[in-house]
């Protein structure tokens, strides 16, 4: 049985985790969101994997969210005649946008043709996630002449970053636009947009998603992956144009430097929570478990610190997509989250000090948190159609679990990402008092509350109106 924890786990589906029985075990062990990486595979692959996830979740008796992660403008070297080369420090190396033949140890082609016009003498380029460093000496036509500063093995199609950022590749490629249409065919709950530079990129993605999803009466949440240096000065506008952000520490670290990332991570988590957005912390969180059955102490600390900072979710990439121990990795991550949350410091009074809530539904959400905390309630219950009330509640650290009842499966799945929210599907009565009693009976049946327990419950009158939460009731179980 999965440990009860507030922080959610995002797991990437891949060859290592595509067995239906294994995926079901992973969901039972604590996976809340399944990430489909659109950098690999074709449209039908993603449709099949989404069906696999829905079927595994159904067998496990719970709903998970599906996040479609767009590839974005990956700027890559071309292919090599031998598949890879070994670059030596001090050696010359040419990136040639006009080259059509396979590469060798002296030169390779480019899939991003504008690159020669976006670099200048003295620029530092980082290949293969920063493992190889080259410095630009000259740009002659379509050829970028460089010297290898830090050598290593370079293989086919490895990525290129420019230190400090500055490449103009658009966030949404033609492939991404096709992939959005594919993702909407199976009603992906979230779409993660790679390399956005500003709010306009996210607004365009939202428009494309809404058009593609209109025939299904569906609206996915949008996650902005913060991985470009240019995104940092525009962080707030990107955040406000999105439903959440991902601290994508891989490409971000390559562009801004490893040392800058921890402070940026803390800032992003704090900013997202302050503006009622969700936040996912990602990349190399349990990297050693790709090949080892236990994490390193440093990885344990990394995950725990993200939890203590208030991240909604921690994400696994290659660990579950291609690693040897996908199930064990989920189990270990759940244990770390559970242990770290035991030390959460609740500062509700300080959170609300000097705050003004202009909306009735938001005021009710905050009132439920404050009252439940001071009464020592066992649960907070939100009857919700859109999921807004539980989202607002989840922005504040509190040890009391939040149970969100909704009649909409799309809302249930979307809330799977919200910290400390357990979404439950229930089509309750249109009569308020009957609906409240149904919710209490459900919680009692699940063993979540018992006789004598106090809980807070919120709902709206008339029942079922989105954004209509206007009532808070404090109850004691008979």
C-alpha cells in the first residue's frame, strides 16, 4: 500500500515501464502523474501508451494524470559515420550547417540551420548536456569553426546549448503542433511546453491546445518547462500565462551554470506557490537508480529539499523510462517524500497576515485551512467542479489531508498533481445536505475519518456551479 504523502510523483513511461503489470504496480506504489515523452516515438505510440496508462490506473483503482511533454526546438548535431567520435581538448572542430555527409572527428552537420547566424567569435557552446565544451573561433558562411575546450565522446544527434542563452529557436515547432493534436486525441491532462522564452510562447500553446481539444470538450493544463536562460528574466510572465512550471534542471543548468540552479529552483517553487500555480521539480533526482537499486545520500537530500521547499511534485525521467529498477525507484522516492513532509513547518497564520482575498470562493478555501488547522481537524473536504478550491488550499503547507470530491473525471485527473490533495470521483446529490452526508459516508467507508473526528467541508450553492464555493461547515463525525 502506498504511503500517504502530500508531494506527488511524476514518472516517465518508457521501455522499462511499459509492461502493464509493472505499470499497475508503480501506480499502486505512488505514481500520480505519468509523463509521455514526445521526443521519442510516433503518434500511434503515444496513443497506445496513453491507453496503457488509463487501463493500468483503472486496475489499480485510482486515476492518474497524463502529461504530454513536447520535444520543443532541440538544437542538435547531425550524425557521425561511425555513430560517435572522441573529441580531444585543444583540437579544432567544425559545426557545418551546409554539410550533408556524415560527420567525423573534424566536423559534423547541424539540424538547426540558423546556428551560424546566432553565434559569434568567443561564444561558448556546450554539447551533450554540457559534457563537451567548445569555443567559437570563427564563423565562415555556414561553418562554425571552434576549438575543443573540454573533450569527450560525442555521438549522433546530441544537443547543443549556448552558454548564457541567446538562441532564437521558437518554442513550438511544426512537430510540436502535430503532437498537441495527438495529445488531445487521448485528452492529455497536462501539456508540458519545452523551452518557452516568454508569455507569448505559452499563450500560443494554449490556443493550439484549446483548438485541438475543442471537439472533446477538454481543456488541458499547461506546464512551462523553465530551461532557457532567457526565461529567467521573464519568469513571472511565463508563470502567469501557464497553469504551472517545471524546474527543468538539465538544459537550464547548461545555460546558466550548475551553481545557479539550486537558488533558482527555490525561487521558482516559492513564486509558483505565491501565484496559485503548480510546480514540478525535475531532472536527475534519482539518477543513480537507473543502474543501482538504492539512491545516493545526495539524491535523497535533493528530493527531500525540494519537498521541504513546497514543490507539488518530483519527477523521474530515465529512472523509470529506461532504468533497471523503475518500481523500486518509485518506492524509494515515496519514502523520501513521506519522511521529509513529517518536518514541514506550518505557517498558516503568517501566510494570511496582511492578505486580502477579493473572491468569495478563495476566502472560503482559506477559511477552511485556517479553521481546520486551529481545531486540529482530521480532514479538509472540498466539493468541487473545477478544482479551483483544492488548488488554493494546496498552496499552503498544512499537515491535514485535503480530500477533493468532484463529479468530473477530467478534474479528478488534473488534481492528481496538486500537493496534499487526494482527488475522489463522486457524483453527489444536487441537494446540499444530502451531498455533504454522502461525502462524509464515503470518507468513513474508506477509513479516512471515524467517530469523533472533526473535519471541515466546503461546497457551493447552488451545487455544481464552477467557481461557486461559498459555504464552509465544520462537522464532527457521529
